[in-house]
């Protein structure tokens, strides 16, 4: 078999994105808080960018009649990583010019304590400490427990295997197989009983039943009836077979309902009490308000007041045009000027695109902003893309992770895009509106005789939303975490 290399030519089309196009798409996709962080990063990395603050009196200016200062600035400028040797050589050649600069500025004086607060130091002192994790919290308590060394080792291993809810989902036998020489199964069982006594109550439980029993055993209230209810009839309780439980416990349904009410105050996830992550606040990117002139139109504006305004540094732009500046320095400045132009243009393009998309959404979903979620219409992204005159992917990036504030709350922009169906009168209903109507039907039902999925389907048809399959109703009921009629029944 003969091997040989041959050349071949072919024509093909490929789409290549320029760096500024990629940057523009990234900026468009950023929410308002992420954009603020990105701008701060650009300000720190690009010396050409600066805040456009007209009230700042400390703006850097260099008189045109002193080219000597420009030369000194050029000598002090670090161009890139490859020219560090040249930079250190420049420092050695500063000579008398540097000494003259020191003589003009006067001797250095350390910072005196003039009674003014150091803002950075105050910010560090006022910064909240990171929350203590559940593992650290329990380990600290376990260190104070008086027990034998094998039990202490077994308890530490148990704590290592607790999940974030505080449950031990690994069998004790499996933990013993990890290190058979350090402790025995009896030590593990003794350690688990001691872990159950740690705070918060219910920690170290292996299932929901044990979690509730641990909390009731440590409670100061009289929960004897509730303890027997959970210990002997937990499965029937979870299946809502209250009449069977009342018959076996020889009590009334009212007594069982009272016990369930008291049980509802117990914590089924005690581990989440410690080290619970704080919810990140949602900052809207778009604000929709009713028109102030009394018309039925809505005003749409961007919530970008906190975004800083950027500009190019006049000092460095003049330096880039100075013929006395070396080619290496000029190349460095030109590249950063180009990068600064890109980021400014990308932010401006993001504002324009997001505002156009938001205004188009408000026009199509006007009934929602006037009357609420039941009047949300089906809206594909392609329709907004055609009206705005951009690609479908651009609309998807524009609404990704962004929120809109209106009279009905702060809502994700993606909420306004969904499919739907038409009623007998030809009016379109979005799937989101159908789910709102389904929730309304569930809330208004007789809890002693809750509606099944077929009856909910009939109720939706009476409300003008026909032709829904039963499995569609069941699908949305599950998505909304609504249990079946059997578990919604109240005795």
C-alpha cells in the first residue's frame, strides 16, 4: 500500500466573529449587577477608561507646553510583561529628573492621624463575617461532648456525612466499613444518639419520622399524643388516611387535625437553620410605570442610574497622538483605546437593544400590565425579534437573567414569552395564564371534596379554556407542586 500526500482546494463559507462582536454579545447578556462588576474590572485593567464625572476636580491634565512631563510619563509607563527588563532600565536612567521631581514635591510625610476616618478600614471592619457552616457548628459542639475516644471518632465521621438538611443518608454499617479498626458498630450507634442531642434539634435523623420524634422528645411542651401519632402511624399520616388513624387511636378527627397543626411547627430540615445562604436581591433592569399624563400608555425605562458613565482619558489620548512617544508605548495606548471604544459601544448597544425589546414586550402584553396575569398572551421571541429588527438569539440574550419591575411585582423578562392556546371565542391564552387560572380554581375548591384532574379540566373549559387534555392539567399541577385531590382533602 503506497502512502502519499496530495493537496486539495475547496471553497466554503465560515462565520467568524470579531472580538468586539463577542464582547458585545457578552455585555448584552449581563444583568445590571454583573454589568457593574464588569465595568469595574475594565476600569481597573484599562488605563484609558475613566469615569465621566464632570464634578471631579482632580481630573488629570497635562499642559501642552511641557513636553518634558510627557517624556517622563512615557518613561514611567509599563508597556507589557515582556518589557520588564526595559522598564527597570528606565528606572535606573531617571537620574536627575527624578531627583528634581522629589525636590519639587517636598519630603515624604507619613499619614497623620488627623481624626478623619479611613473609609477602606471602616468598610473592612463593617464587612459581615462569612456564616458558619453546619459542619463547623456541629464539630464545635462535638468537641465539648464527653465520650470515649472511639465514640468521638465515630461521631466526627457521622457529622462528616450529614447533608445540608442535617440528615444522615448513609447507613451506619457503611460508615463502619470505612474504618473498622477505629470503632465498632456499637460505638457508631452510641455516637449517633449523642449527635441527636446536638443543636439544632432533629439533627442526625435518618428520615422524616426520626427527625420529628427527636424534636418532640427534646421539646418542653406536652407532645405525647403527637409522639404516638408519628411513631405508630407515620405512613398513614403521609397518605392522609386520617379516618383510619382516628379509628386506631380511638380519637376524633378534630384531635388529629389539632395534632397535625402542632406538628407543622416542627422543622423538617433542621440543618438549614445553620449556614443558610442569604437570598441574593433581585435588581430590575427595566421599569414599567403607568403614564403620568393620564393616558392608558405605559412608560418604559432602564434602571441604569447606578451604572457609571465612561469616557476616554484625555491625557492618554493626547499621548497616543504625540509624535515624541515611542512606537511601543503608542501601540500599547492604541490597543487600549480600541478596547475602551469597544466596551463603551457595547454598553450603549446593550441599553438600546434592551430598551427596544422591553418596549415591544409592553406593547404586546398591554393587557397583562393593565389587568394581571390572567391576561398574559402567548408571545414567541421571534415576534419581538422581527419587530425590533434583530436576530432571535439577540432577543434571547437581551432577556436572559434580567427582570422587569411593574405594578404586579418584579418579574423575569422570560416570563412574558410562552406558548398558549385559543378559547372558543378565538382569544389566545398563554400557558402562564392557564397555570394562574388553575391555581385560582384549586384555591376556591371545597377542601372537603377536592377536585380531581378531570373536574379541573371541566372548570377550565367553563372559564373559556377548552380542549386541554387531562394529562396537560396533571402536568401543570405537578409543576406547580400541587398534590392530588387525595392529599388536598381536609377532614
